């Protein structure tokens, strides 16, 4: 069952996934562009090299998020279009079906991750870095893997539910942060507790450090000291 | 008698516009059960409820002796389902869809499936999104039959198909049933089609079951009779009067009755009425009269 | 030292006397001068206490050389917090500090914190609210003490060269310094962190004989500095065309003309924090009397030393070790804390995996009865 499901997802996503794979392989090579390769002559100053590499820095988490979200939405896309009638007529528990579907998408997610890893290894092996700088292909690939997987898992969880559930959850989050911030600043006028305790801000910080997207707050660098 | 589908007190409501009200349904094992009803009567909803795709507000459902939705996975392993609208993945080819489908069904008969594919003239390399409605219909039937189910649930399977395809699909179905004795639950508003193949019939109208009986009783039991000297309120008729119509002002009335049997002729002599004529109705006419009679605002006398 | 200071004051009047007489007379003034100093300190402390009293601080405590005013009932907390900081961050290298001795602190870590009214700035205030963590308050104490310590250097040569003074109490974290040194625009600094000791001496400006642009920067770097929009030379295409035409010789010549040798420190290699770090390290190496050694300095003090080749001598004196040893140890100490690119990644990995499992579990809750 898993293999056909994997094939089904592949068939559905391949036109989008292949550019992602190419992009994932190419991004590390673009990152080292202009830094000088083993055969080349240009060796720039460390700071210049680092700034050049860091100009691509935001692309990595964005790419990871795009890959994860695209895979998750595509996993359920056809089922949503067909009102889930076909999937619900299959002799398999919904949990098992969702699990296999998730597994298929996760397996496909490994393609761009592997491509990025390969691209990073190639980039690290061909570039001549100024003294003091190092390439971190493995760390970057691992971070990318986590970024893809957490985006995938989040979007998959939403897509697996109904639109109603998604709307409720997103509205609740939005209400907490927007409504909560407004309510807090209003209450702070009357209740000293709220002058000293930024509940909404603290929640946001906790989410950033221990929330699902903590991996996106770290340093996504191929090249660093 | 063993029942393939048993539904008791099933209720489901969608807002104010539509509701299934205490549906009672009993499909005998091995029967070909025609589920009749006009568009919007709740046929597809009923099917989705006993296929475990929707949650009823109340009532109990058992399919093939197992509880819905608790045993749904085991039930679906023995049920071939052809839904109202094509539900297969459009980007797959016929062969890919067959492979995908086969992977879920332990009883999948690959040889039979290939034979069917040839017989139904389906191209294995053809993409489903490029197939005509008829070809898709044939594929759906192929998928449902090749899993060798104990029961087939067909929701308007021939709706919109041309006569040739319809014949092919129904022939394949009947061949399978003839070979395996599987139960078939077939929903349709094409009454004449069911007339030929069904041995049981259930009629749903506005979310309520208005009749459920063997096909021969349904067909033979509905008659149009002409009577003279009928009183305003007939005394204890042994049949059900579905409609009354005064003809030409000459004192005779045309009645459509249900549950007719020949010995009932004597009833008219006993109440002073004169039975002039008895006309057989086909299923469609009977169906129409049945629906007309079941609706609260339809006048019985015009 | 006292005599030396007094000499400076009395110099105009000593024109026709012999040097010996002058020294003898001045030495005779020392007790009076010391008494005046003590009276001044005493008066200052009494005034500070008065200010403290007006602000609700009635108790005075002493933690090491620190004099602390505290509110009633808060002395235990103050002793605990300030004592911890003093023992941990200062006792190892500060033996005596005139600036600390003449300073009165006010310590207040409480819920009902009020504004401290001190128009004459007699009291050094360390305040924390009840929402501040102990770590935050300890950092405030450390910064306040470190800041006062710097006053000891006010009349020294160090005052003019903030590179050496800053962060006496809290040096730049090693990992950050390492990063800044590796990314420095100066070849000398990069070579230093890579382990080249002579380059370290050059990069930290410990020995400066001339205008060492060639030591500090490679030709490419000099061109880059010369053509940078905010170069210390204020170069333009008209006043330093060589720098913009990639002509190193012409560029060098222009740079030497635009910046006099005396102003070379404007072009000194960065990061400047490495010099502060080196001084802090030397103080730690020097142990209990390091601060006194720094203030006294070889040959009588720091005056006008760190802009000449005496800086190397002072660092060595403060650390109590030969310069090469101090520099080697310092470089190794900085390099030991090379920034880890995936620092904290283990925690992120754990957090992310937990969330992936959690979200997957949520996805598995997808309902069968989902139509209608």
C-alpha cells in the first residue's frame, strides 16, 4: 500500500518537486559564487566572503518551508478535490491512511534535502575559503531537513483536518496575538500586573525558542568562522 | 434471513433544508436491491452514511453483519463502491489506478481485471483525466468488481452513460453477480433500468423510505383500476389507494392502488361498487404514483 | 608617587632651590596632603550617606572595599548579591582601587523601587525591580563596579585610548571576539588569531614605532580601506585617486599624506575590543595585585605609555609574565571558545522532533466521517 501511495504522491508532485530538487542542489553553489574555487584565482577577504554567503541565508529556510508546505498540501490535494470519497472507500483505517500518506510525503521530502546536502558537499569541496572560515555542509543539511519536516508536519496536520478545524485554529492563534496584545495594553492601564508581564510577547518568545518553528530562528549558514 | 445492510432509525440533518428521517432499510443478502428516489431525495446521503463517510445524528447501521463505523475497514474490504461522481485520481493512467487500487484489496483478481479491461476496451496507458465519462464509468465498475467484493454499492452507476456503455457496465455487473451471488445495492432514478435487474426495491422520497418490498410485489401490486359507484370514503379496502381520479363525469373513477391481488375483485361486489377494468402499470408509472401519493400536499381526488 | 604628584604642583615655585631641598619640603607636605584627602573622602561619604538617608537608605554595609547604602531590612540581600559578584568577578585581580574606596553605592532590589534623588551625583545607584532576575541584578552590580574601576584610569594614558579601558569588568565574550578577529579587515589581526605571535603584537598595537600600515594591512586591504566610503582618511577620488585606480603605491602615498603618523590609531586594526580583552586577560593573569600594578605601572604609572612601545611593557608587568607568554596564552584562550556554528542545535533538534511527533499525531486524528 505504501509504495503505490508513494508513487501516487510522486506522480502528483514531480513537476514541482524536480525544480525544488534542482534549486536545493544549486543554492549552495550559488552561495559560494564569486568566492573562488580550487581552479580559480579569486580569494576574497573573510568578511566579504561571509557577507556574500550570508546574502543567500534567507533562501534556505524559505526553501525548506516552501518544500515542506508544498509537499503537505499536495499530499491531500487530490483527496480534497475528490471530497475524500475514494480514500474513504478504501479498506484501511483513517489513521493508517494518514500515516502512510504522511510517510510518502516525508520520503519525497528527502529528495530536496539530499540534493541540498549534495550541493553543499560539492560547494564545500570546490570552494577556496579565506583562512578562518569553514564550510558546514552537514549542519546546514540537517537544519534544512528539520526545516522541511516541521513545515511539512505543520501543513500536513492542517491539511489532514477539515477547513473548519484550520479556520478555528488559525483564528484562535490570530485572536490570541492580535486581540491579546490589544487587550493587554488596555488592561495595563488598570491592572499593574499587565504593566510588568507581557503575556503575549512572552508567548511569542516561547514559541520562537521552543515552538515548532524554533529551527528557523537559528543560523542557516553554509560558511562561517 | 441474513441481511447485507440493516439500517434502523437513521437520522441525519443538513441545516433546515434537508433531513433523513428515521430511515429503516433492510437489504437481503444476495439480492439486487434497487434504491429508487427522485433527485435530492437523500439516496447518496444514505449511501455515504452506511459507507461510514458521514456520521449519523442517530440510528444504527450494520453492513455485512458488522457495525458502522466501528468495523468500517473490514466492511470496505468486502464492498465494491462506485460513487455518484468519478472519484479516481485524474493524473493516473488506467493501469496505475488499477495498481493503486489493487494494493488495498487482498482479494483483487488481477487476471480478471485484465480480462475485464480488454472486454470493456479500456486502454491501460490512458490517463484518467483524458477519458470520456463512459470510459471512466467502465473503469469504476472494473475497479469495484475486480476486488471480488461480497457486496457492491453502486450510486447512480450508469447516470449519463450512453446506451452502449450502460449495457456493457450492467452486463459486467450481472455476470459478476451471476458468478458470485454477491449482493448489489444500486441507487438510481432511472426506474426502467432497475426494473430489469433488481429483485428488491426501496423507495426514498424527501428523506423518508416510502416503500421497501420485493420487486415482483412492487410491479404486480400497483394497478390502475376503473370503478363505478365509488363512495366518498371506501369501506376498508384490502389494498392501498394511491390516487383517485374522476373520469369524464360519468360516475366512474380511476384509482391507482398498491398491494393488489386478483382475489380482491370480490371486495367491490361486497361494497356495491362495480370494477370495470384493471390495467398493469410498469415500474416507472408505479414509482411516480407512489411518490405522488406519499407527498402530503398531493390531492387524491382531482 | 605622592611626591611625584606634588612635584608637578609645586614646580613653578621651586625654580631657585636645589632639587634635594625641594623634595625634602614636599615630603614634609605629604602628611597634610594625606589628611586633606582623608577629610575629603570622609566628607564625601557623609554627604553620600545623607543623600541615601533622604532616599530611604538608612543602613550602610561594606562588602570588600565597597560601601553600600541599603534600605532597612535589605542588607542581607545586598551582602549576598554584591558579595557574590565581588568574590566571583573582582577579588582575583583587584586588590585596591582608589575609585572604589571613594565611591558610595546604593543597592536597591525591591518591588517598590523609587527614583533615587541625587542631583550632585554623589551616590552610584544599582537598582533592580522585583521583575528582574538575580542574574540581571548581578550583571548590574558587575557593570557598576567595573565602571567605577575605570575612574582609576581617568588620569592615566589609558583614558585617551578607550580600546584599552572598555569592558574591564565584562570583556567581550571570547566567541564574539574570535569571530570579529577572523573577520577583521586586517591581515595582522587574522594572522594573530591564526597563531602568528608577532602579528598579534602588531595587531594589538602593543609596539608602534612608525606608521605601520604595511604591517597591519595587505596591499589589497589598503586599497579597500582607501576607497571605502567611510575610511578614516576621508579619501575621495580627488585626494586619493590611486586607491580608486588600484594603484597600491599611489594609494599608500596618499594615505600617508592624509593621515599623519601621530594619528595612526584612527586606522588601527579592528576589532578594538581585542585590546580590552588582552588587558582584561593580563589582569587575570596578574592575580591579586594586578590592578595595583596597572595603576602603578613600570616606571611610575601609565601616563602617556600606551601610545608608545611602553604598552607591551605594561601588559607584561600587569600579567607578571613575558609578553610572548601573555599573548600566546591570550590567543589560545580566545581561540578555545571558537564559535560553534550549531550551538544550541541539540535543543532545537529535540524541540523540533517533539513538535513533528506532536503534529503527526494530530494529523493521525483525521476523521473518517468527514463528509457532509
